[in-house]
């Protein structure tokens, strides 16, 4: 193993040298693409992102924690704050859920003793952004009150710290398992000394996801002089279950560097140690930092854009970066992982149930209500090697629990948000030809649509979800989203020759009509007696719409936009309503919730239900209106600054919207295998595909003034439709837009629309 790791070390070092030499050559990219990434985008405002060190889809998200709870610090960090309480190893990216923050590490010394109630009297230090840096796979900050420099990097399963100390006889490193923030709470902790440079233990916790299990082993480059165990604030002589903290004592000279390698596992300390042994070599921090950077650079090279605007390039590659922060790896090197149901497993160890991912890597952190819309379709283009593993991970969850995940993380279900949106992810992957057990996948999709929880039983019986007393009833949104997922199952059933199921689920996919009020032309909540609730106001935010109002959910019938146009009263009436969506702004007296951000009229780009709406003008043969809105959103709702997201980034969805839309197309119906034409942001973009293929998007006559499309061609042939297919992209080719400064709706006068109930 040592020889194998040494070979890896040499190979990566040679690759790094080669890349550096290449970077010095004249290039249209002005250097390596990682240099454009700004991990601080979204750390201020509503973005809820973290700036710390990770690798694509990695298990470790090693990032600074302010240590004070609150919505702004959901990801542990908030750009406006001025203290740091430590560095924990797991974080969620861009969500509204305050969980994880596992295994906090904080270096301190005798220079500063102040404690404050706001962070529960934990050690902390002031910092400022002038002495702070972040790039893909790397984070550093000066802890000013201690004179300690902290640096972080990561591999898939290992978080690596480097702390540079000043001279001090009382330097310490605190390993705090009792630290918790927001919804997170430890339920069982243990930490022990293996030897004078190795410690290990576990942190079991509950929060947004229940029954989380995380084991770790830490290896330190310098032996500690002594250590103390703590249970709460009390010193414990020996390690016992429930001890929450270990303090490692050092006598440091000026410039002493201590490196910590922390392996993680959801199954055992042994597996965590294996991660350290397999993924790292020695204590060369710079090597691992550069290795992480090269891993990211390889991913960014999959799309090369041409632009003279460095801010736009920074936003684009940061969106690529953030699109790869979730899902996250769950399984160990040997394939073991904590199963989603503790009553299931290939084998058991004590009271813990452990499953084995055979022939694939198990992923979790599936924010499916968000990511089914654009993030997962993007993975089918940029990460085709990972898509089968992600689908098999969804199916493993089904095998373990009897249902596909709704919003899962750390091997546990949160049951947050709505729909059974693992279904469109699986169906999309199936029709795009990815390799997994189709029969098991169909069984899982059907079973998840036939369960009796989350009001699905009532939905099956009545054809809609009625209102109830629950504070998040979300009845209208549930009905619309269940109906879309049912359409996906119908298409799956049809392709597998299951005609009875096809007819049954196709009929269910029309359930959206059951909440349509012909008198008001709105989707409205009904009671259990099939009566619409009185006193309905479309712009109000009520318990019947999931994080939205009736304006924002009106357009969620992606499986049948033609039918929605007909229900609305035809194309002219639909156009009037769509125009109003983008022009009817909230009044000053309106009470807007946290998630109503990025507003253009009633359109809220800061929340996912609106994400496809600007593309609906294509169905009206009004492409110029789609182009105008998409360009406005691209230019104004994403910025190269900490407050650069107009809403929660949501595990890759907000960033994936940007990537697709800036390339000039977007999946309005994420499981249909097509992408609606929009407008490209850049002069040229080249998407690198497997087998040395590439898909090139060219914007001829590109300029700041030319924001409309005059004509489109695919591989030299005029494109007489409002969409391109997934197959056309992955086969490689050239999509050329001729740009102009004038709207050109005649472009789509005779263009063909997607055919309903057809997968392309």
C-alpha cells in the first residue's frame, strides 16, 4: 500500500508540474480555470453556502464555523461575521436546513481567553477577510487573537488541517464533539487516545435528519505532550461514552506547523482510518492541496467558455463548482455505509446496521425537490460516470426502506419538502441509457407513488390533496408535483410494456386539473368535500403552497404545458397571465417570506418552482420574451460577490440553472430528454464529452447590445424547433446562434413544439 501511495504521489506531482507549465503559456483562459472560482459567492445574503475545503461530491466539507446559530449561518459561516469558533468537517450547501457541523477543531493558545455566551462559551478568535482566502479544495484564515494561521484542504473522505503556531508553552488543539448549531444535536459521543499522535471516536447526532452516525480517526503530524478528556465542562480522567471534548496540549515554537488528517466513515473508526491510509500519504499539506486543486481543474475543463468579462467567468466557474458540492459520498473504500433503515443490512456490527454498496459508490444528500429540475439533468451531461451510482444510491435507499428518498442525508430520511422526485431523476437516467436495474427502478418508482404517507393515500383516492390542519399542508403544491411524478412513471411503464400501469399513471398525471378553478383561472385549495376554499387571494403565501404562492405554482404542469394553455383559455389568455407574472410586483404592504427573493413581478428566482417559467414563452412562439428574461436573470441575479445569490443555492440547483441557461438551453420538463432554447451568454462555450466528443455553442455577432436571437442552426442546418435533444448534445456537434439587437419572434413562427407524452 505504501508503494502504491508513493506512485500516486509521484504521478500527481508530475501532473501538477505539467499543469503549471501549461498555465504559463499564452491562453484565452488567462491561466487555470480554478483561478476564476470564488467560493465566497453565496456566503452573504440568502445564498447559505460555505467557503471551506472539499472535492467534487466528497464526503468531507471542511469549513469554518462562526459558532452562532441563525438562518444566516445555516451553512456554519456568514460573511458579515467577525469571529470563528472552529472548523467542522461536514456542512450542507445552500439549504435552509441547519444540520451537520460534525467534529469541530479549534487551535488556541494563552494569548486570548475571552468567552461569549452567543457561541455557548466556546473558544473563538476574531478574523477579517484581508487575512482569509478560499479556492477550490483550499481555505485559509488567520486567527488574529491567537496569531495562528489555519489552512484546510480535503480528499474525498479526509479533511486535512494545517495550523501554524507562534511560540507558546500552552498551545492547544480542541476536538469538540459536543459542539452543535441550529437543529443539530449530539446524541452519543466518544473520543479516545490511540497513541500520542492518533485519536479516534464517533459522534452520533440528530437534527434535520435523525439517527446520524459519524466515526473518525485523526492522525497528527506532531505528537501531543498530553491530553485531557471532557464530559461537558467537567474533566474526565479516562475516555468514556458521552465524553464530548478532547484537548491536546503542545509547547510550540514560532512557526511550528501541525497537520491533522481526519478520516470519516458512517460505519467504523477502522473504516475512517482506512480512508486516511488510502487517500493520503505523509503530512505534506501542499501536496494534498494541489491534488485537490487538480481534481477540480479537471472538472472545470469540461466546459471552456470564451469571454473577456472576468466577473462573468468567475460566476460561471463558481456555479460549476457549486453544482458539484452535492450529492455527497456516503460509502467507505470497502463499500460499507450506514443503511437508511437500521433494520436492514448485509451484515451487522453490534447494534449498528451496515450495508455494502457492491459495484458502485453510495451517495446521499439528495435535495430532490430542488435538484430534479436542472442539477440532475446537468449531471447526465457533465458527469455521466456518476449518474449510475447516484441512481443505484436512490435504489439502495428504496431497498432499505421501501420508498425512494424524498430529501435524504447521512443515510437518513428527513422527509422534508414534497413530491417523490427521485422518480424523474431515475426516469430521465433510464431514457438517456444509463446502466442500472430497470425493473428494480420501476418497482421503486411505483412503490413510492403508492405509499400511504405524506397524503399520497388521500391523493390516490380523491385525485387531489385536500387541506388539513397541518401548518405545512402544501395541498396544492403536492397535487401538482405528484401529478408530474406520475407522468414520469407513466412514461417508464409504457416503455417497459406495462400497459395497465401506463394508463393508470397517465390518468393520475392529469390530477392537476382537479384543483383548477374555471371561474378564477387559478389552482386553488379544496377541502375534503371537493369545495374550493373561500376568500382566495393568489399572491398570498398560505399553507397550501410549498414556499410559494398561487402565481408561482400556476406554471408547474411541465408534463402538459399545452393542456395548461388550453385550460387557461388559449394562447392569448396564457400570454396575458404570463406577462402579468413578470410585471405584477408585490406591494410594500405585502408580507413576503424568506424564500421570496430574486423577484421579477411575482416570479421568484430565489426559489425553485419559478425556474422554468421564463422559458414558457417558447410555447407561445414568443422567443424574444424568453430571451429578454433569461438574459436579465443571468446578468442581475448572479454576482461575483459574497451576496451573489438571490436565494438559497440549494445543493446545486441554483448554479445548474445558471450553467444551462448561460449555454442557451434548459430542461423545462426534466425527464423528457429535451432542452428548451434560450439565449447564450458567452461568445463561445465548448462542452467536453466522453470519447473525445465535444458540443460547441457559438454566439455569432456576440456583443452587449445583441441580446436577441436572429437564427439558430445545429451542425449547419437551420433548427426549426424550440428545443434540442439530449442525444444531439452528447453525440457532439455545433449549436450556432446568430445574435441581433432586435426581437425576432418570426424565428419560431413555424417551429415545432415538444410532443406531449413523448420522451425524446
